[in-house]
C-alpha cells in the first residue's frame, strides 16, 4: 500500500508549507508532485504529529492510503522495492 500526504496550504502559511516539505523529505518521502508526497510504509502517526505541530486542518493536509497509484515502477525503484 502507498501512503500519500496531500496538502494545500495557503500562501499566508508559506513558511509552514516549505517546512513541511523539508520534513517530508527528511522522513524519506517521495515527491510525486509539489504537494503530493508518498511513502510505502506506515507513517500515519508521524503525519498526525506534523499536522498538529504546524496547526494544519484536515482540509489543509490529508493522509491517504492507496492500493495502487498507476505506473509506480520508478517509485518502487526509489524505495528499493521489488518490481
């Protein structure tokens, strides 16, 4: 399963948005798009902590668990998962 973090953070909170991207990168997430990051392992607790730390609403930051995201060979290679 894939864990996706999707966010839409207002321009007024630009510092939070950039800090969140940095933290996701630190945690080993893969950047699918600027505001869509994913990870193959359970990380819901960490995302909830980040949401609380930055004071973001469910609407601003969503956590999604998906079985499939289409052609994911490049992403599997990134995480050293078998294709």
